[in-house]
C-alpha cells in the first residue's frame, strides 16, 4: 500500500511541474513580449514628441501669417472707409 501511495504522489507531483523545455519557452516568449512592448512605447513616445514639434511649428506659422493677412485687409478697409482730404475739398465748394 505504501508503494502505491508513493507512485501516486510521484504522478501528481509530475503533472504539476512543467517540463524544462516548456518553462524556457514561456520565459522566452515573456522576454520577447516585454522587449516589443518597450520598443513600441519608445516608438510612440517619439511619434508624440514629433507631433508636438509639428503643432508648435504650425502655431508659430499661423501667428506670423495672421499679422500679414490682416494688415493687408486692414489697409484695404481703411482705404475704402476713409475719405481723403484732397478728394473732399473740391466737392463741397
């Protein structure tokens, strides 16, 4: 009876323990997965930084361009609304 109990204990202990090949394969997959996660996070951090630089360049460009666009528009409106003295002097006399 003791011999059967020992054999049964060996069978159950053996079924719980993973073979060495399966353990190393799982560790390899976890290592590769972790490495790819790190590379992906670093890549997308660079993408985000690049997009922030591009947004900053766009905002700077718009600020400079707005002054040029509205100065021409302001000149046109001023020329259309303001009557010059030399043109109005001859009309009223």
